[in-house]
């Protein structure tokens, strides 16, 4: 019972450490001296050297790595070079937009995808299945920013239900904030739902051909009840895997949607930081995203054991 | 009046006729055997009664169960009959249970569904049923999951599910084919007891004439979707009025002609020497970094085989036969002990040093469907072992060698350009034999090579193997739980039990006078058509 989670957690920790080394090294290799960038091209060599010393950039590599990771553990990410505020404040501000957005989008995509997958699998080859999967195909193919523009046109410009962009902040009231996240969440969710529905359908179809489905039918359980009681849970493992990957994407890969809707999210923060060579921000956000992805994947792994008793107690 | 009455049943799937004018009846308390080779329509007859036919199936005729016309019954009413009036047991116990639900849930599910019983009531009944099929509460609580049970135990759960509501008719489709002989006897006994207890009708589907003879009151012989012969079991099988019935009976008792065993006339240098071979598997983890007692799959096994000798390795499932075979084939490393093949020690070699040994020994496996890549042509599949040769053969050489190998197993050169799915099960097993002999090996390890085949095809493959043994002098290590096969084709037998070889000697000697308990159990459980028929003749006069 303990072995499987313990092993997964150990693997997650090791991955995290390795990832931090990679992130740290990558940004060491990237050309561009932060001190020089902060001071501008006119600064003298002494001034630059002095700032480097202040920022601790002249310390040995290993020491800087330990200093950085030690800071990470205390949620001290350092100071942004360009904004001269603690990185954690910048990140927290952006997280307040990106995290709810990702969660709403994931929830929407799951709520849409699972019923569609169930419906299609139970009517495999029928008209309903063909229409649903054709639509899903379209959903996979159409880029989400195009969806976003259509949604803005329909719901913001034409119907005036929600604002076309921007984010008033949570202080403006939960209702208003959620309203401005509704369209971006939908735009993000639809293509993901299309992928998830296809995965759910094919996983269900595979499960429906298993012998134990026939055993259940031979007990006299009607087809639909068999689908819910026996097939769905067995088809959950591939679905959970895809959901884990999607969450990581929804959190960090949303830069285009953030731009379309003028949302102050994490994606835009990284993008700006890269442009301005604000390497400490880049480093911290990348590390944070890596950590989130690893934790989500860990949760997915642990949820496998909840779904599948054969994994419990196995390394 | 009959419980199940099938009149003039025909079944088409798409345009393809599957069943033609079938008549079968089963009375309460009666066991009816349905016999036929694969593809004869046995299973589809069963699925017609259950109305669980695949998409595109079209039936005509009349099937009544307790007076209810099943073909005219809609799906909703059919759900009320399934499980309640008619239950079904399937062939493959390893996959017949939902891996994510406990056995208690799975047995109770039907009871709750049909009787609207509460969870507690249903579980109480499920408990009684599991006790009845031989899974007592102390060792098999309702909270067990299927993966914690062995094949035989799982089949008991499937039977408990099928019989939970005391159906009037039970359909058992090859219920013991996937089990070893000792388990087979236990499961068949259980089915027979359940029939007598509840006056249940049983439709027993099997390709094994001996099993059917032993179990059934009446028998129906099916071939290509038609009933060839039907009647009282003893009468039908002893008179063998229809030539096909005779052919079936003969094929199941077939013993290939083996003129002189090459082992007896040639030299006595050992081909294979196995010394104190042991294989431990780490026990399952009990805590972080701590393992339970290691599992000893093969325990201090020593034996040797002569060139051209055909040896059977028999034992119940899980006794370590396959682990031993894998080590001999150098597919698994022993924990201790050595294996010498043609005076070369193979247990300490690295993979690239094993080429010579691998060329000298090849394998044939049980499942002729699973052992080929469906996207490769036969030429490529059969010539696969040729990379073991010292010098890579040219294209034409490969083709010639493949043609020769195919000729040896009775196939023609044009077969080389086909794909595996174009062959029948027996032909595919010929292909895997061709693949095994293409490097001219001295030893072939055959793991249940005929147990997935129909009796008439089994007879042909046994003939082929016997022929290759005497012509090419290939030695066989024949892994099987089927003593009829061992008797037919081997010179001597090793009986394996719990990782050890407990008895070894001449085949006839051991099968006629087994000494060890393990060997006696195997011999007693082995279905034997002669014996079964004699007993049936006495019973049915």
C-alpha cells in the first residue's frame, strides 16, 4: 500500500533536483550579463563589477546554485532586475490570474469531453458518433486564438455579455473577475476538450471489447449501466494522463490567449522577462512551472493507484 | 418439457452464414455437450441464447428458454433473463473479471440488480455463493481483487457470478481449456455438483471429447455451423456413425508413428546438461526497501538430455516449467547453477557470445496467433533467426533456406509472400516450427505447442513434430500439462512440482505407474477418452 506512492514521491523529488540543475545551467550559458543590462551600455567596467558583486554574480557557480535553490525553498526567488521588486510578488500577482484560468479551463474541458466520449463510444459508428468526432476533429485542428476571436465577436462585441479583454483583478469582485476569465477559459478549453473526448472515446471502445464487459452483460446489466459501472473507470487511466499534460499546458502555454484577451498571466510575464533579459524572473518562473508540472504528474500517478488496485503495493 | 429448445436456428453475420438449421435441446438437470472444432459455431450458439451477438448478426428460427421465445424478446426483457434465468461461464478466467472491482462487488452486482437487494443482503448471498464454489471467507474475503487470485480461483468466481441467482440454464463455453488438468477436474466436479443441486440445465461447450464424454448425458456435434450428429453421449461416441465423429475420436487419441527414436541408436553424448539450477524471484515489497521472502520458482534442478531425445516436462501451471525453459533458452538468468549446451556453458555468457548456442536451440510457443508480427510477410518472419549465422546469407540464400524450411513443415514456397493472417491456426503453428528449424537446431523447446489447436490439427502437428524428430534428429523439450501429448511424442518424462523435478523416467512407465504424488495427481486428472467412454457406456447401458 505504501510502496507505490513512496516510490512516486521519491522519483518526483529526484526529477525536481535534476530539473533545477538543468534550468540553472541553461541560464548560466545564455549570453548577456544581467549587471551590464541593468546599468546600460554607458556604465563603466568598475560599476558593472561592483553591481555584480552586490548581486552575488561573482561567487563560485556551486555557491550560487545552492544560494538560488536555498532561496527557492524559502519562496525567496530574488529581485527582478528590471522591476526591482521581489520576483515572488510578480509571480504571485500573475498566478492569481493564470491558476484560476487553467483550473476553470481544465474543468470545462473535462465536463465537455467525458460525456461526449461516453456518448460516442456507446454509439460507435452511428450518426451521433460521427458528428461528435467530426466536431472534435475540427476542435483539434482550429487554433485556439481563432476560437478566441470568434468568442469575443459573439459574446463581447455582439451580445455584450462579457468584456472583450482585460482583467479587473479579484479585488473588483469575484463575479467581475470570473466574467473576464470566462471567454479565455472557454477558448482554452474547447481544443483541449476535443482532444480529451477523442482519447476518452478510444479508451472506452477498447475497454468495451474486454471480456469482463461481456461477463457484466451476461449478469443482465443493461448496456448503459455497464458503460458507467465497468467501462468508465477502466478507461480513466489514459484520460488522467492526458489531463495531467493538459493542465501543464494550460498553465504555461497560454501566452497567445493571454495576449488576445490582455490578461496579465504567467505566460506574458515570461515573455516580457525574456525580452528584457530579466533572467532571474525567467529562471524562477521556469522552475516554478517545472515544479507544478512535476507535482501534477505526481498527483496523476497517485490517482492511478486510486483507480487501479493492481498498482497499490507495487513499486 | 425441455428447458432450452433450439429449433432450426440459423445465424448470419453480414452475408456470411455461421449457423445452419441447428436443433439443440437441454432438459432441466441435464448436461448437454456441444462439441466442434474452432469456427464450427459453438460459441456463437451460446451467444445467441444469451442474445449477446456481435453487431450485424441476424438470426432466424426459434430459441425458447422456459417457454420464452428469446429471438423475439427485446433487449430490456432480455436483461431480466440474463443472469437470472440463464448464466454463462467463459473460457478465459484471467480476463473475465473486472480488474478494478472486488470479487464481492462482482458477485453481488447481479443479485442487487435482479432482486433489488440491499448491498448487505446481496453481499451475504455473494458470500454464500463464494463459499459454495470453494472460496471460503477466511482466505477469500469479499474485498479481494481478481489480480490477487490464480486462474482456477478466478474461474470459480466467474462460476459464482453465473450461478449466483440459481439460473435454470448454465452455459459454460470451454470453462476449463485455460486451466491445468488438476484444476480442470475440480472445476468440472463443481459444475456437475451445481447441476445436481439445483436441477440446472448445463450446456457444456468444449473441443475436448474426453471432457465432454466424462461430463455429459447427451452430445451434439457441430461442424461448420451444422449439427452432424446428436444423441446420448456413450451411444454417439461408441457407434461413431458419422465419419466426422470417428475422425474426431481418432484424432483425439492420435499417436504419431515414430519408427525408432534417434536417441536410442546414436551416441550417448549429452546434448544438454542442467546442473543444480535455481531461480529466485524477489518477494513482493513489504516495506520501503524491504522485500518479503524470495519466491523460488526453480529449485535445484539437474538433468541431462541426449541428442535427438524427446523429453516431456509436465506439471501443473505455476510449477516452474516455463521459468526452467526460459533459462535453458538463455532468456532468463539462473540465480544459481549451470546449463551446458553441446559442451558449452551458456549460463555465464554475454548476449553476443550466445550466438552459437542460440543457433543450436530454438523455441516454439503455444499461441500461433500471438507469436508473429502481423505486418511482416512470412519470408521475413521465418528467416528471422538467420541473423544468428556466422555469415549473413544473401537474399537468394535466405529465400532458399526459407523455402526449404517451409517444405519441411508441409507448406509451399508461394506461402512466403503471404501475411500471417492469411493462414489458419494449424498453418501458423507450422510457420513457427519452420522458423524454429531454419537454423538447423539440435534442440527445440516447445512450450505447449499444440494446446491451442483443434484435435485434428493437433494430430497433424504431432505427426510433423515426430517426423522432424526422426528425420532431422532434433531433440525436443516438450512443456505440457497434457499427458496425452506427452505420451504421443516423447521418450521420457520429467514431472515437475513446486520448482523441483520429482520424478523422471520412460514416458510409458511413468504414465502407467506414477510414483510421486504430483505425478499421480496429474495422471488421475488427465482426461482420457477410452476410460471416459468405458465408464459412460456402463452408466448409460
